[in-house]
C-alpha cells in the first residue's frame, strides 16, 4: 500500500527540515507502507525551493512541484491531489500544526472501515482571541446556511482513500473551498480530535482580511442563501409599500391631504437605495464567481518539478 503525503509550502524554508525529520520518524513506524512525499511550492519567495531540491536529492520518495507564482493553498492542494498516486493520500501543513505523529493512528482508524480520517482541533491555544471568535462565528453561520456540513475547528489535515481523492479531483471548480468540498462529496469520515499545536517556525500566511475574504468565498461557494435573502427583502418591502399606498389613499379620502414631509421621504429613499445597492452587490459577488468559473482557467501552473510525468497545468 502506498501513501501520498501532500504538503503545500509557501515560504516555509525554516519549517521544512523539522518537518522532514518528523515525517521520517512517522514513516519509520509505518514500514509496511511505501510513501510518496509531494511538496507543492506555492510560489515561495524565500529558499523553500532550494531546500526542497536538496531534500529531493537525498530522498527519492520526494517529489516537488514549484508553481510559477503564488496560487494559494487551495490550488496547491489541488495540484497535490492531481499528482498523487497512492492508495491513500493525506494533506498536511508544512508548519507541523498538523502533527505527522498522528498518522499511524489515522491509518489504523481508516482501515477499520472509514473512507477518510479528518482532524479537528479541540482547542485554539496560542491563537489570537479575536481570530478564534470570528472563526466560531463563521462556522455557526456557515452551518446554518449551507447544505454541506462543516465542522468547527476542522483542519484540512486528513487522510483519504483513493476513491475520495478521485472525487475531489472531479470537483474541478475554480473557486475552491476545501472544507465545503470535503463535506459536499460525502463518504464516511471519522473526526479525530487533538490539541492545537503551534507553528515550528516561520509565520502564519493568513491575516485577518485574508481569512475574512476566504470565509466570504466559502459562503458564496457553498450557499445560495444570500441571494434568496436579497429577493425576500425585496418582496417584503414591496408588500410593505403596497400597504403604505392603501393607507395614504384612505387617509387622504377621510381626512384630506397632510403637510408634505420631505425629510421622512429622504430617509426612505436613502434606505431603499442602500438596500438595493447591497442586493446588487450580493448578485455581483455570485456573478463574478460565475464569470471566473466560465473562463475555465487552470488552477495552477508548474514552473519546475523533479517528476517528468507531473501534471504541470491543470
Ligand atoms: N500556504 C500555501 N499557500 C498560501 C498560503 C499558505 O501553500 O498562499 C500553506 C502554508 O505553507 C502552510 C499551510 O498552507 O503549509 C497553512 O498555512 P499557515 O500555517 O500559514 O495557516 P494557519 O495554520 O495559520 O491557518
Ligand atoms: Mg499553520
């Protein structure tokens, strides 16, 4: 049995050596399996690629794919899936926040009859309080408005069977949100809880705004609720104005016309104007996603790799 370990790396030169050591230790424990280490260099600007080349010279199990620019972690994961050849595949961060020492346990569980073993952080120790707060909110909202099940604290770290990997590759959408994709394709998943670990080296690549945009992407990609919300607000206001019209006519017929009150009119107009723009904006968000999707651009472009047969554009 062969296991593919897919590791997206973006400016991780300091983390790679400790990671490789930990991986070696884990692989040592799992001698009955063969391994393929797929490092995806997501257009790093530091020495990540050089380190990968050095490691690949020492260890022939290592394949690296180096992107022509930074395409983002989602694209890196997709490239990993497309190029993996193992019977099992696991996605793992380069910073060891997804501890390789969980692998033996995950393999044991998957063989007891699951299609995938996913991991979930039970604590967010070492993370800024604000970030944890917004993350919690996101999962609450997302689960309420989306059809696919998204677990709070879920990591991308998971071990999957080939059939599941093939389904993920078949989900070839350009706007990718893996947590949603994993949920959408289904399969039997075991959730393995573990305590949060801190990065071994380097810094997180996600600031607040990047995460905020990513969560909006998640909502738009996996829920149509904002769109129906816009239409329902529209319907609500139409109904309300209809009643207002009747009220005004009846009032005129019974008591005669009142003094014109333009400030209240201005308020109503600006309020409705704002609401219309908001709804237009929501539609625009979906439209722009559709626009990108119809262009059918590749998810990633590989500039350099040590594997002849690698899928370089996909
Ligand atoms: N990563 C990537 N491309 C990016 C950003 C991040 O491949 O544009 C990789 C990064 O190298 C790491 C993983 O995605 O292996 C998770 O990133 P990070 O640790 O910064 O995120 P956090 O754990 O803080 O959520
Ligand atoms: Mg990390």
